[in-house]
């Protein structure tokens, strides 16, 4: 395997001790490097053995093969989901127990808080036993907060790893399937669809694995919270829980909408990426004919259809996030109204227990549960799309490399075949000929006569409907459209064969490459292909021919390699290469160069897929056959046929049975052992250094809307948070009034007291309605702004790409460009709006919590100020490394797409040389490199979250004990306590939710 990165560091996680694993200390050296300088690919740690692409892919492939066999026996359709469950259910179930314990610790925290507040309610400075008991509750509360932080991040890290492994395994299977697709299957898929499967569809696995357990943990937590609330406040708690149940049922109904919109969106995305791929591959023709405007309009129309579906699903996501923001306030409001109607009084400790219980319930039931429903809905659609791809036909024809008697031969008898099963006219009909070693068969005919289709039949790409094809020997193939892969000229020619200086130089001379190599700065070590030195079509044709000749195969199938070169080079190639070097081989040459027919052993003239004449040149002269009359004027163009020399993946084709025998990729390797690894060079793209400036954010937010809308959006966010905070403060005030009634200080029948209670109810109702309205408005508004920004930026990128000079396309691989239009655009569509919504909401929530705490408990500002300073510097230190890690992840992901696109363009050549296994290993190597970056992306985010939550746990501990020490029986001094308790659930969840959205 050609190393993708020159140096690979051992992963320190393998040798890390328990504490280092728990608190992610083993990652500290990487942060020190990131603090000093820009991170490079060499700084990444090697992928863990259990996370290697080959291992993961083969494991899941085994379960999938078993499922296919089971489905065949039961006459059912196989289920990819069943294969995934069988492969990953054990490890995933174990980590599900962690989230159960995690949410359990979150639920019991309000109980300990309630006991502490009860101590304040019944404050007796002369009773030390009660004080010691309160200290015990404070210690238990602190222990629960710390335990929650540890369990929370253990769970999320490991389920994210499970999601990564599933994604890598499915990508391995998709690429493996792509290498084995039959020609009929190529007509049922497109390059754009395969790219979309590898970019957007598999990314759903990273996201769904994070939240899937909350489908059962959420309802269980609801039951536990309902039980505790019943014990605290009685039957009125059912009114609040009824609100939550209605909301959960409503969100469950969203599942069908998410699935429907996801299916429609992916269809439009497939079309857009397919069109973009074809535009990039044909960019020279587009620029020669000045068609840029037409294709920009075409792709923009496709994008407009796609964005209409994305906007609808974004609004649904916005409603889910709005419910997360408001549901706890609605539940508390309904419970207070119910209590007021039932004339029940609520003590201060009951209020605080109720608020903190709802805060605990808010994350699992109103954030993670809806996210689980949304991600499961999208994942089901993605699994179905991937399954449909994996069930496409595979190539069935596989000829013997060498016959038992050791004799090589090509024998075709009464061969009839068609690309289109429904076609009444076969592509090839009744062809018969035999070619033995030392013979040259020249195949001629007008455009569309079936010459390239004949070679594809000999390759096994075109299955016969009648007749027989016998091909005994190793095949070397030169396609009509010459294919070179990213690498040096030398690696393109060797193509996995060992270097033999004498033979290599002979091949270079025979293929007229000597002068070309002298003109190249680094000779045969010059990089060509994507981002390499651009070669002319004639040079590519000669490199492809040299590759075939160097293989020293038994059978040579040459699809018009002489048409791309001038007359002098053409004669050199025919005389020195075809006629001399390959004189002892079986050679079948498709050509329009009629001057060489006299040197052919046989001539096969085709017309409309049928044999017009077959014989030698002398036989044609004797019989009076005029070969020139068979060709029409202008017939020196490349042949046009339903399937070209390289697969287009766009045409509709026949439907073959889903299951067909085919040797494994390893079995398809050449029998001889004089091979070595194919060297493919795909350098990492350049990426920016340093932080993202304010101008970038400004351009992003104002790409589609005016500053006035942005100003309105900022005001709505502030208003929503103010209403949210005031609601908590007013609730504390109302609770004090209720406490006075409970203790007998006030009498409810008093007119002033009644007016005060009514005033409390009206204000609280107004604040609740304001919170709901502002929450919904800001959620929908941010999706409207940012999804439209995504559309505007896509159009700008598209226009910039198509207006770029041809040199840009020579220096940037097609996979890298498609990565911008698939994965990155997908992030802007789906993930960035959620990330910004999460950030804004969490930031304002933290500001609100701190504001309430400081206003109610002024001394709490003493620990809050150093806490804020610590957070600021910790985040700054973290960002220096995390930005580079994210950029490395994007750069390494481009390599995967570039390798995929290159493989699809040379698919028939790869299969002809039996190089599938080598290219599969290269794909796995690129996946492993991306996994190295992805692994660091997960662990660096976890590093920050762990430190934030541990610091918050220490903060809660300090505040808890100091509050008890300073306790004086004043309830108001505890009004800010829901803030410290919910504090650990806020900072750590920001990177968690961000990582969930930023996954894949």
C-alpha cells in the first residue's frame, strides 16, 4: 500500500490509563502542538485497529451476505437494517445502559436540591443534626453532577465511535459494489447518486447513533419524573405531563413528514450532483461553446427545487427546537394554573424541585427525543437508498485467466447481445470469429456499428443473450477515452507491476513517449491526472497504451488508440508497438485508420452490429470488396454507442437478476506474482490557517437578507431570552406569595392578596405566551435566513467555478470540487442553521442563568467571574486546535471522493486488469486517513466538554456548601438555584449538539 501520509503516529489512546481515558488527558500533547503551530496531516494519530476500514467493511459485508442468502431462501427482500443490527447491537446496547444511568443521575438531582431547600424552609440554627443532613444532601448533589458529567461524555464518545464505524463500513461496501456493477446496473444509477450516498446518506449514521437510545430513555424518564412530581405536588402534575405527551405525539407525527421530505430532497440532490459531475467532466466543451450561462441556469433550477424541500424540513426542525425552548415553561404554567384552580398551595421547595425536574426532562424528552425521531426517519430513508444500490446487478461474465491446456484464444460463436433488454434491435447480432496468438484482428465500421460494444463483450461487460464467447488468457485493455489515474507517469504505466528497467524503456520507445518525457520537468516521475500536469488526449492515449503493453498480457483489446495522435505518431505506434512488440499476442484493434488494414491477420467489418465482411486484406482485394465505401464522410470521430469505452453511469439499461455469482475481489487478482502495489497520489488540498474572521460570518448571514432582518432577528432572540428569564424570576416571586399563604402570614380572602395573586397570574401568563411566540419566531427566522444564505452561496460558488479558467480544473480533482457541492453544501443546508441556533440559544441561556444567579445571590459573582475567565481561555485554547482538525477532516474527505470518481471513470480498465482488490485497498487507506481526522474531531470536542462540565461540577459543589453555610431561612436567596444545577447541562451540551450536527 502506498502510504497516504509519510509519517503515522501511534494512537496514544491505546496506552492511556483509566484516568487519562476518562478525562482525555492523552490528547493534551496534540493541543500543545496546535497552540504552537498549524496542525498538519502528519500530526494525526493512526486509526485504531478496530476502526480500520477493511476490517469494518468486511465484518458488515459478512452479515449482509448472510442476510441476502436468508432472504433468497425465504423468497423475501433482504434487509440492510437487520444486517446492521446484527453487527452492532451488542456494543451499542452496552452503551445504552450508560445513558440510562446518566439520565437517572439527572433525575435524582432535584430530589437532593429539594431536601436542601426544605432545610432552609425549616431553618433552625440550633439543630446541628439537620445541618449535617443538609451537608450530606449537598455532597450527594455534587456527586450526582460529577457522575453525570462523566457518564454523559463516556456515552456520547462511544456511540459516536459506533456511528463512525458504521459509516466507514457502509462506505467500504458501497465502493466495493461500485467496482462490481454490471453495465445494466450502471444504467440504474449515476455518479452523482454514488457520491451522494458516500457524502450525505452515510452521514446520517453518525447522527442517528447519538440519539437513538433516547427513543426509550426519554419515555422512561417521563414516567420517573411524573412519579416524583406526583409525590411532591399531587395530581396537578398530570396536567403538565399531558402537555408533554401531546408534544411527543405531535413530534412522532413529524416522522412521516421528515421521511417524505428526505426522500424528495435526496432525489433532487442526486440530480444536481450528477449534473454538476457531468459539467465538470465536460468543462472544456462547455467553455469552447460558451455554454456556462445555460448550465448555470440548469443547475440553479435543480437547486431551487431541492431548496424548497429543505426549507420545509428546516421549518419542522425549527418547531422542534422551539418546543425544546418553551415546553418546560408551558408545563410549569399549566401546573400552576391547575393548582390555582384546585386551590392547592405550593411551597418554595416544591417549586424548585418541579422546575429542576422539568429542566432535567427538557433535554432528553424535548431535544434528544425529537432529534432521535428526526434522525431515525432520515436514516431509514438513507438505509433504503443504500440497500437499493447494494442490490444492483454485478458483472456476471468472468473468463478464465489461463485455460487448463495453457493455450490462449479468443473464440466468438453466433454472439448476440443488447444493452437494452427491451430493444428490438440487438446491439450485436450473430458475430463469429476466432483469434489465436500472433494474430491481429482489425475491427472497422462506421460510427455506431458496435465496435466498442464488441470489445466490451470480450471484457465480459456485455452479457450475451445468444451464442458463446470464450476468452482464455490475461487481458490488457485500452479504452476509447484514455484513462489515467492521479499519480506519476511511471506509476500509471507500471499499474502494479514490478519495475524492470529494460522492459520499461522498451515500452516507452514503442509508445513514442520518449520526447514527451523529456519535455516534462520531472520526466516519468511527473504527477499527472487530477491536480497533476495536464496531458493532451494523445499523450493520455499513449500512456494508456504503454500501461497495456507493459502488463505483458496474452490478449490485447485496443479501442481506437490511434485516433488521438497525428499521422507520424500513429504509424510509429502501429509499426513499433502493435506490429512488433505485440506480434506474438492476440491483438484486437478497433480503428478508423484504414491504411493499416493490409498488415492485419483478419479484418472484421461491422455495420449495425452485424458482420458485413470478414477475412484478410488480400481476400477482400480478390473479391472486389471496396472497404472505403463502407465509411461515410466525417467518420473519423470517436465512436458513439450506448455504452462507451468507460462507463457513463447515466444510460438506462436492461434489468438482470439481483443475485449472480462472481468471484470475490481477492480471487480476481492475477495469477502471476510479479506485482506490487499501485501508487496513486492524491495530495491533501490546501486549507486556511487561523480563526474565522467576523467578515466571514457577516457575509454568511447577510448573503440573502438585508441587515434590517438580521437586526430584527437579534432583537427577537434578546426578547425571547428576557421573557424566559423573567418567567423564572416571576415564578420565584409567585412562589413566595404562595409560601406566605401556606405559612399563614397572608390570608387568601384578603382583597389585596387576591389582587396580587391575580396580578401574578396575568403577568406569568403574559410572559409564558411571550416566551412561546418569541421562541417560535426566532427558530423559524434563523432557518429562513440561513437556508436562503445557503442557496445564495451555492449559486455564487457555482458561477465562480464555471467562470474559472481551465487551469483551475487541471489543478483541482473532480472529487474535491464535488465535495464542495455535496458534503459542504449539505452542511450549509442542514447542519449550520442547527449549529447557530444551538449556539445562540445556549449562549443566551448561560447569560440568563448567570444574570439571575447574580441578581438573586450577589455573592455568587465571586466564583462566577473566575469561572467565566477560565471558560474563555479554555475555549480559545481549544479553538486553536479544533479549527485545524476540522479543516484536516474536510481535506481528507475530499481524497475519498476523488478516488471514487477516478475509479468510476476507469472502471472497465480496472476490471480488465483485475485490479479491483488494489483499488479497494487504496479506498480503505483513504478512509482510514479520514477516520484519523474524524477521530480527533470527536475526541477534541469531548476534551472541551469534559473540562467544562467538571469545572461546572466543582462550581455547583462550592455554591451548594457555601449556600448552606450562609443559609438564613430566606427563600429569595435560593431563587437562582435552578441555574447552578442546570449549569453542567449547558456548556458541555453545546459541543455535544454541535458535534451531532457537524458529524460526518
